[in-house]
């Protein structure tokens, strides 16, 4: 669970990001798409997704389903877009310079 200060920091980092996934008419529970989103979170730690109008769930419901499936935290939901964060295990072990370090 992330704090409100950490959430604000992550929202600032996510602002210039473009959505890399779209949730469409199959909904947010598509196993293959959740697996791909998990792989993207492992590589990037912070991603933005777009929910199409044809999605059977609301944007908040879709964000919750995807976050639960990937083990991520929902950072923000604005309009038809939402942001997910999950710390990368490989970047933490390697102490990578591009990993996201959250404020306390």
C-alpha cells in the first residue's frame, strides 16, 4: 500500500506517460492481457492504461480488476485513463539506476 505522498509523487511521474494498453470489449478480466500488463509493470514499474467506451466495466472497476490481477497499486483514475504502479523485483535486486524510489 502506498501513502498519499507517494501517490502524489507517482502521479507527477505518470503525467507525461502515454497509455500503453487499452481495455476493450473483452473487459478487464482477460488473463492474457493481465499477464502482458504484469510484464510491462516488471519492466517499467509505472504504466498508464486507457479504457475504451466498449468496456463492460467502469474505469474504476477495470482499474481494480487489473491491479488485483497484477498485484499492483492504482495510482490514479482520471477520465478513461488510469495509472498502475508495482515495484520491479529485478530492478530492486540489480539496484538499477532507472528504478523508481518512492519518498517516505
